[in-house]
C-alpha cells in the first residue's frame, strides 16, 4: 500500500509539474535538446574549452595591434597600485592632481596619500549611513529606502563627487607623510567589521527614534558611535596627521623649500583648484534624454556633500571636450565598464578583441542603452584619461588611461582603448569648465532630475 501511495503521489506531482504554465516540460526539454545537436566542430570546441578559457579561444588572431603612439599625451611619472581595494575613484582623482603638481613644480616621481583620504572617506560614509538611518527611521525597515541603506552601509568605492567633498574638507598630504598599509590596500575585512557595527548601530538608532528620543540625544549617541568607528580606523590605518613638515624637491633631488603645513594648507598651496566649482561632470547615458541635468540620490560620500550630479551628453560632444583638455596637457577623471573586451596581457580595450559570436554560433546585438537597461553594463572602474590619437582629418582613433593596477599591468601600467570601445563603454568624464562650451555649462542651471540610489546605471558605482 505504501508503495502504491508513493507511486500515485509521484505521478500526480509529475502531472502537476508538466501542467505548470511556463515550466520546462519533458517535451520542451526534448525540443531544446534537438534544436542544436552537437556537431564535430562543437565536440572539438568542447575539447579545447576543457583546458582553455573562452577568451583564449575567441581572441582575434587577424586583428592588427594597437600601438602606444598618441597625438597628444599628458606626461606622468609613476603608476600607482590600489591593490585589493575599491579606491580607483580616489586614485584617479589624486592622479589628476599630482600630474599637475609634477608639471608645475618639476617634481620627480610623486604621489599624494590615498590612505589619508580613505580614512576620512570611511568615517564620512559611516556618518552618512547613521544619519540617513535617523532620517528614515519612521519608515518600515523593509521599505525600499531602508533596504538599500542596510544593504549598503559602507564601501570603499565612489565617484569624483567624493574626491571633491573630501579634498575640500580635509585637504591632502604627500604619500610619505601618511603611507599605505596592509589594510588600506586590502580593505574587505576592515569594511566587513565596520559594516557590522554600523548595522548594529542602525538598529539602535531606529529603536531610539521609536521611543521618542530627542534630536539632541540621537546626535549625542551617533557621535559616540562614530568615535568607535574612528577607533577601528585608527587601528587599521593609523591616525591622520594634522600638521607635518615637507620639503619640496625637484626631479634631480634639489631642495626648493621646506615648510610646515596642515593638509588643507598643503592643498591650497600646491594644488589650489576649487574642486566643487571648477569642474563639470559629464555622462553618456543613452537611456535618458540628452542635454539634461541628473543627480543620484545618496550618491555622495559626506552627509553635507553633494549628490553625484551630471550633464547627459552624446559621446561626440564628450570626446570633443576631452580632446581640448588633452591638447592643453590636462588629465581627466573618467570611468567605464573596464571588464568588457579587455586583453589583460596587452592592456588593450577593443570591441574586436574577442569573437564570442563565432565560437557559440550566435549573436549579441544589444546596444549601449539596452545593456544599461538590462544591467549588462555599467560604470565599474575609474581611471585617468591622459592621451588621445587623431587621424589625418583630426578624428579620434584611440585613447590611453593611466590605471591604478600597478606598473606591470597592461601597457606599462596603462590601458589603451579604441575609439569604438570608448563609445560603447565610457560612462563618465570630469572636465575642467574652461574646456566646456557655454551652452553645455548653461545646463547646470537646470533643476536636476533626481534618480534613486538603486538606478541600474549606478549599481557598480565608480
């Protein structure tokens, strides 16, 4: 009897499964299997893929190499390495500044401290999270806003808006004054520990709000919480300097001057740009109307800072401004979807690097807008745009960036990208306003359209 009941139940389950609309039925599975029966070529490819990666088999052997000669190239000295951290945005922003310092003061290899600003970045993001928890404490914890907050209490990723707010608030220091350390270069465990504390504190603050605690009590408790975060950061990264002595030396080692500086004084004397007002952030997002101003909610590093705000423009206009900047020996912050069609050995980004379609006998027809809408592509890495190649007619053909993956990666620490690749996978470029036309600058007077923090284009955020 037990066997009969079991068999009956199994048959009923099978019938129910087969009748479920949209499920893979036995007949459908047979159709799937018969659609592309294995061929001798397929078997050969399977054998090859058993011992090789897909990129190894799809790399185009008939494609001409892209050389490292450029029409306009901004000089640099020394390639940085972010190692196992998500601080490409910070390395890129500081690389733009140090390039100008090297040129203006005839320095040798010189680097600004990433760890110094990383410390304050993590502290400010902790405050941003805790204060937003207070702001949204009366909403259910599973609301869309609170879900996003507790999913993202802290990260070391970011955008140029973080460079703007942090540098103008805290200044900068040379790398030798506040050097890198293991946990600055390997941030995952530190971030995990601080995130756990922040989530704990977030629940406590919500409880305080539900019990009617005053704003004064909430701020007092939040300050104590931030003191704990500061303590963890001190142990992991060291205590940020408040004053230091530094000697300016030329590339040949000659001492020019020695002075005592605070980080903000150092920035004002040796860089001096008004980061919040001298630059415009451009975006190429074909899913939305061009010539409009957009901002991303909570896409900032400090509670009192600005959300990431950008002008959406066609690629040809963005590239024209980039060429103007490079002609004037000025590097730029840019971000892109760096993993697409990257040849790691040569450091070349080219949409013709790999022929996936031929390997699998299929097509991949989505355009840039469709890839954004389906989460197939978004900005994932920031780098420093430093060179452009032009043909005889002045048309752009290739570009080069200074990367932050160390001097041994790619093309001597740089990546080279074809113009077609840039069209498809560049998302953001930050340009000094003096290279931007008046019509584009006028768009900054618009009231920005506010996008949610979970917008698909900003999930990989860099």
